[in-house]
C-alpha cells in the first residue's frame, strides 16, 4: 500500500500542493531538480549584499483574497506598487499607456475625456480585425497603430522572436490602457513582495513535519523507485510525455546583473526598451524590495531561444500541441493518481498567484475525492 505522495518541483505550485497535502495528513516527498527550492521565484542575496531575483523580476499581485490569505500564513509583506517607464522617442514615459504618457509623448494638455477621444481617433484610423485574432489586432484595437508601433511591436518581436501576428490576443490582455493618471503596472487589490524574500516564504511553506524535500535530484531518474499514491507534477509538460507530440516551445532569457556604486541607477524599478538595444528591460531590485544600501544591482533581460524554460510561447501551433498533451494529462488525472499543476506542467502563461490558486484548487479537489 503506497502511503505517501510525491511532488515533482519545489516552485510555488509544488510547495503549495505539498503543504495542502501535508496539512490534510498526507506524507509528502518533494523532489527538485535544481540545487535550490522556489523554482522561478527564487531570490538570493548577491555578493554585494543586494537581494536579487535569480530568474528575473517577480512582483506578487492578485485579486484573490484566498491566495493572499494562504501565502500570508508564511510571510509578512513589503507592500509595493510596481512602476514601469518605457524609453520611447528619447523620453522615459509611464507604461502602461495612461493620460501622462500621451501628454508627454505628444506635448498635449489633455483631460481623461480627451484621452478616450484621442485613443478612439487613433483606433478609428487603424486597420485591425474585430474581434482581434492575434496580439497585434488586440493591441491596435485598444490604442491604434501609432502607439502599437511605439510601445509594443518591437518589444514583442524582441521578446518572442515572432511576428506579433503569430501570437495569441491573450498575451495583450496582460497590459491595460488607462485614460486616468494611474501609473501602477498592476491594479490588483493585493500587491507586494514577501518581506524576507520568495525563497524564505517558500521555505516556510515547505516547513512541515510531513514534508521531506530532496533537491538536486531529477524525478525521472528515480521515478521507478518513487511511486506514491499521488504524483503532483510541476515540470515541463512535453518532457513528462517524452515529447510524444513534439516540442512545446519555451522562450528563455539571458540575465545580466550589474552592481553600481550608487544609491539608484534609474528612476523606477523597471525601464522597458521597446525600440532600442537588444535587451527588453532593466530592473533595479531595491525599488521593489525596499532594501537600503549605498550600492544597487540591476538586471538586463536579453530574450533567447534556448535555456531555462521561462515563457510559454502562445502561437497556434504550440496551443494545438498543448491540447494534445492535455488530453493525455486528463487520462492520467482521471486515474486519481496524478495532478499536473503550474506554469510548466499546464503550459500556461500563469502569474505566481494563478499557480497558487491552481494548486489549491486541484489538490483540495483531489483530497475531497480521494
Ligand atoms: P516553477 O517555478 O518553474 O517550478 C517548477 C519546478 O519544477 C522548478 O523548480 C524545476 O526545477 C522543477 N522541475 C522541473 N522538472 C523537474 C524534474 N524532472 N525533477 C525535479 N524537479 C523538476 N509571476 C508573477 O506573479 N509576477 C511577476 O512579476 C512575474 N515575473 C516573472 C518574470 C520572469 C522572467 C518569469 C520567467 C516568470 C515570472 N512570473 C511572474 C511567473 C512566475 O515565475 C511563475 O508563475 C511561477 O514561479 C511558476 O511556478 P511553478 O511552480 O509553476 O513553476
Ligand atoms: N509588451 C510590450 N511592450 C512593453 C511591455 C510588454 O509589447 O513595454 C508585451 C510583450 O509582448 C510582452 C507582453 O506584453 O511579452 C507581456 O508583458 P509583461 O510585462 O506582462 O511580461 P512579463 O513580465 O511576463 O515578461
């Protein structure tokens, strides 16, 4: 009789699943391929003593009280509202596009009402399909071609190495357009960073007498020996099935960190560079973490094809392959012995809160039915 559960991956999905199972009385083994826990949300102090996010900038934001409450059991929060500027036409302007962006770019004194009229005119004189069929249509239907070309077209080509027409309109839904002066990147009710870091928070989630964690161990190397009554898999979807329907594409990043002997390097946490340079954005961590230091560390993101699987690539081809894999997932999940949860395992462009929500939902359902 198998009397334990196995969780593959110690990122947010895996840690949440493990905790919920443990609290329900299950014995849980967590197996993590990397030398550390926390997956892509990992953070650490660098040699200059600055808290950095190892895999690129992570800001927690959610509308879900349930998710916020769950995580708040394991961390206090540094409340932070994320701000981004975009380097366009030689100026640093607020992004997402708001009233101040338009005023600065076009040298206009403009009211909220005028912004709506301005955008409606921009859209009216642009060509796009309605309803939008892809990323380009979706953005143009909101802001028109002129602003699309200034802020989105080249950033998207750089980020995804794809024509924006090949990408799903879903990706565009991540970025709002505002006629007011709200310059926050996210408008969710709960926003911030774990006060002592994501790694510490995830360490606390995993800190339960019924959870054992083994890092530096690839699940597939020990899968035969480790047959639990439930396998919660949070690794890449295609890898689980030996690429039987072909590779799912992941876009990766080359991250270049630099420490500067000055209190601040740039005016806000993130500056986007849609049209210039090979990097997409520069992040200065101290703005996000609230850390005080006479030095500061920044991170340049250079998108690349191969490497850590960071981003799912939302093209029709990949989404079609995903569907084929998800049919296999359904078959396995129907046995009651498997759950596939998280950004890699579901091949979904999830934020951290969505991953936690999915893990809570799927594991609680499994416990109820077990
Ligand atoms: P992961 O964190 O990837 O964890 C999966 C784990 O499984 C990994 O640790 C991996 O090593 C392990 N694993 C895989 N295969 C095996 C195996 N065979 N054996 C053992 N272990 C295995 N979200 C936000 O909410 N806000 C942000 O600001 C934000 N910014 C981001 C910026 C970047 C650059 C990236 C890439 C992502 C960002 N995200 C952000 C998304 C966030 O990182 C993810 O939603 C979340 O971390 C996914 O958690 P997960 O547990 O599903 O996957
Ligand atoms: N995007 C853009 N210009 C920007 C910022 C974002 O065109 O200045 C597009 C781009 O395609 C990007 C997507 O919007 O991949 C989602 O942006 P987000 O900031 O959510 O990306 P993430 O933080 O997930 O890298």
